[in-house]
C-alpha cells in the first residue's frame, strides 16, 4: 500500500520511537510497509540527494517484501516480537543475509555472507525489519571515509564528519532515516558518533553482546556491538533483544548471568536522585589539544552538564587526576591474532572473498583503501601486548579504587574533547582523524559506557557526556542516562533533514 494518499491522524515520523511505531501499528494507522516507504523516501531525498548525508551503503533489496510479510503476520497473530516492524540500520561490519558486508571498501563490495550475524538474527526474531547497511570507517577504523562511498557528512554541519567508525549508523539515525541502529565499538566507535550526531549510544560491557558474524570479532576483546538511538528508552529496548550468549563468541560466556531481567526496568526519571557521580575533567582524549578554543567550547558544555546532573538530584564529586593516565593509555596493543579473526569471520560462509587476509591485502583494489593517518598505531607483538596487559590492570585498579574511595556510582566525562572534525582536515592535513576521542572504556574492556546528548557548543555542534560504570553495571548506567535525558531534553533533530512535504 502506498503512503501517497494516506492520512495520518496521530503518527509522526520525525523523531518517532519504537513505542510510537508500535502504537501506530496496533491502532491500524500504519503498516510496516508504509513505514518502510516513508524511511526510504527520506533516504532518497536527504541521503542520496539534497544535503547528501551519504550514510547508507546498501538498502535491503527485499525490504518491502519483508515488510509485507510482517504485516501479514501481524494480521494473523499479532506482533512477531518486541521490535515488530521497527526499521533497523546496521553498521556494514555485521552480516545480514541477502546484503553485502562491504566494510565500506571496494575490496569487499561483492561479498555476500551466507548467514546473519548473531545480533541480526536476534533482531529478526524480535520482529525487526532490517532496512539498510550504513557507512563506516573503512575496514572498521577511523572516521567515516571509505573507498566505496567517499565521506559521510554530519547532519548538523555538512562540512564535518559524523565521527567514526560507526558514523553511518550515527548520522542516519540522527537524520531519521531509520528508527534505530546498531554500531560497533573497539576504540570509541559508538560513543563518538553518538556525541557528534546528537543521539544516544552505548558500548556495553564486553561479553554481553556477541560479535559472531561481525568483522574483527573474536578472538579480539575490546570490540562490542551496541545501540545507537534517539532516546534512552529505545536503547534499553534494543539491549533487551541483542544481549545473549553465543557459542561462536566465547567472550559472551563472561556475560552469562550478568544481564538483568530487563534493561527497560531501569528507566527511572528519578534515577539521578541520590546518585553519586564522579566528575572527571582530566584530559584523556586521543591526540587531544586542550589549549585550543575547540577544546574549550566542549568544556563549557560539559560544565553545564555537570550542573544539570546536580540539579537532577545527583551529588557530584570532583575526582583527582589518575596517575600516568596518558602514559598507560598509550600502551594500547593488539594481540596480533588478526589472521585468526579473519579466518573465523569469513569461515562462516562457503564462498570466501579471498583465500586469506594476506591475499585480500595483496589484491589490486587494496591500494584504494582509505588509510587513517593513525590507523594501526596500536602496538603489536608479545612484548607490547604484555606491557598493555600490565597497564590495563594498573589502570583498572586505579579507576575501580577511585570509584570505591569516593563512593561514586559512575564517572562522567566528555565523550569527545573536541567538536566534530572538518572532513577536509580529516582526509588531508592536519589529518585530525579521531582527535579528542576518549577510549578509556575500551582500554579497560570490562566496563560499560553510555553517551547521552548534553547540548550544543556556541558553534551549534552537538556534545555528549559519557557515564562510565563498574563491570556489568550496564543497567545502572542506563538509569542515570535516562534520568539525565528526561531532565534536560537536549536531543534536537538536525535542520538539514526536516520533514518531507506530505510526511506525517
């Protein structure tokens, strides 16, 4: 059924939520197919044309047929699951059958996996509609530039990047090209796009969400999939679906028994009342420049956010500096098992795109791959990895002891210490890729972090604050983020992608 002549009495597409979609479906005001068409219209008007956000790589070629199947199921027996008909955008680093997993690269533009990723399968079983695959930092690293698509634009300032590497999911959800998205973070790849696109993003504690069917998953540890949404409620709803044990990702064995009955149970408007929040102002951003005006503008917003936390009922405690923080963070290293990770990921499909990781890197197209100036800066080798493990343990004890000594429930810090980078300064000199990115959570591995909108700088650019907790305190971080969101309401849709004429 076309949406062209449909009259909508209550439903509004712009900034709609999972609950808003479900209400419209239940009241017969909307079909899943109509909803899919509305989002496809926006992708065509604003992503492919108009401001040319350029956040979508592939639209699901079967999306309308799958939408109709969900509509028939709804008519026959009601909702398939808690995400019935909700259009989801996936970072193009995770598999969805029938769609290529390109990693934003010409090297993999024709790779079609045989199976869904673990998380994609859980989304489908919950009734979600896989709408599209979104852009990313090529090969899952750096800002959102790639040989297959060029550069993705920030909807709040088209000359700037949306961040990376989950910049496509971040920009697309902020622009209302889909209801919600799934990103992946191994450094700061969920929270940074969340902050720079004015949305909510969470990197759960490692082990809660499987990386099965995701490039650069097991046997790596820091990487984790997580939600990118316009509201904390939608984020909690997604968490209830995507968390679970997966035998193909042994890291999820750590998460068994650690998840609450429902993350949505933590949605408490008064969640900050009586909470103790440790405020961390020590600069720890990757290649940050604290003496610049750019840094100062973000600091001004952060200080207002601290005041807002206090106004919402929290006790805020200024924390001392962590000894040797930058020195410890600089030891980040890889265990060097990249070939094993490559084999495990592509081994899920019968038809490999290349015989090996080395063969892929030797292909003629690999010369076209966008190379972040700082990609590959993590050290490798047994000695470097051993030094990193020692540093990680030292920093973990320092952070946990500080939280215990000051009796705080969470630490709040800037999600990114700088405003979104100009695209021209990311792909050319001074190569500001990832500048100001805070990555203490993925360095420590087993702590959750959630970024929530905190307002805008005087330049009109979004800023986020991050709430970091103890291992597996994901529900508690959702509670705090929700209370802050409800008290402040900082989320504001970008003006570059308004409602289309005739759009409900």
